[in-house]
C-alpha cells in the first residue's frame, strides 16, 4: 500500500517502501489480538493511481502470503528461530529479494538480512525490544553507503515520538505522534515493522491521528493527518491520509474476516 510506504510512507525522508530497499521504515501498525484479521486493503491515491493488497494467514494466524499488484511475498517459519521471506515479481515470476530474519524466543524479529537472489548481502536491520515487547529502536547498516538508527519514546502503550540519526553525518530528524483516544489499533503494520503482521512486537494501542517529522532546524519535513471510519465492531473500514506539505492524499478501504 502506497500509504504505508510513501512512501508509502509520499516522499518523506523519514518514510519507507519495500520497493526501495534502502528507504527508512515508516510508522505503521499491527492488528490487535482478535478473531478477525485484515484480508484486503484497496487504495486510491490523489494522482489517480490505485493499490491493492491481499493478506493470507496460516493456521496459527501468522502471515503466510502478502500479495500486492506487483509483488508476492512468501513467509516461511519452518526453521526454529528463523523467518525466511522471498519477494517475487508477479509479472516476470522472478525473485527480486530475499530476507533472512532471526527471531527471539517470543517469535519477534531481531535481525533482517536483505539479500539479492544470489545471496549477496544488501543491508541489515537490527531491532531492539523492551520487557513489554515494544520495539524501542532499530538500526540499518547497508553494505555500501550510510546507515541510520531510530529510537522511540513510549507512553502508556503509544509511541509518542522518535529520533532518527544518520550514522555518517550525525544529522537527525525528530517525529511526534498523536492519537485518537479510545480507538483501538487494528492496522496490520507495526510502527517499526518491515513487513505486516505481528512479528515486530506490539504496536501503539490507539489509532494514530497525526504523524509529524521535523528537520534539525525545526522545519517540517513530513506530516500525515489520518481520519477513519470504523465498522460496528471497531475495526478499520476506511482511512484517509492527507499530506499537507505537498497536498497529496490516500484513501484506503479495508476488509477484515
């Protein structure tokens, strides 16, 4: 979903697309523990383009397949302490990237090695958790170029801010998050997750209202304003994200089963 990676997470320095392996992971959410899971997300963008995502889960509720309009991600949990993910171009049928992940004793990703199809390393992410299973930060180290690190602040189950630091220059970006009180979070992306699903720990408790990133001089680098429609059970039905910096917007319709 482009809204998830503009990215999706539209043109922000602080955001990421899985289509750009060296981008920065954006802020998103994972589902609450529930009998229903997100099965589809259809998106309309302000430029007239569309996105469509499908999610398939195994018998334990873990994400097994994630299909977009261009790519198929397959998730393999069969090796203890490991998760192997492949990214296949659905037009050519060829694998474009592989992701070798290490898991902790609770099944959460602590390391992601991004590799080309021939096994050559592209870059590595490391993830850090607290005792309550929230991601407190992560770091990216590419094979070539400069990496970065992100540190989060949490209050009462919500991520309230983060600081991103470029490893080479020391340049920083800061971000703040505000939330809609009383609205549970049923997104299927964690705030720091490279993939959808629950393998990157807990997410913020409530639905995010505003995500605001600032440069070192205090100027706005990126801002996303979120509004929602919920179904009768409190699950996401529709979301609109407005980007006041550039006037771009996304509208996403969700299906849970």
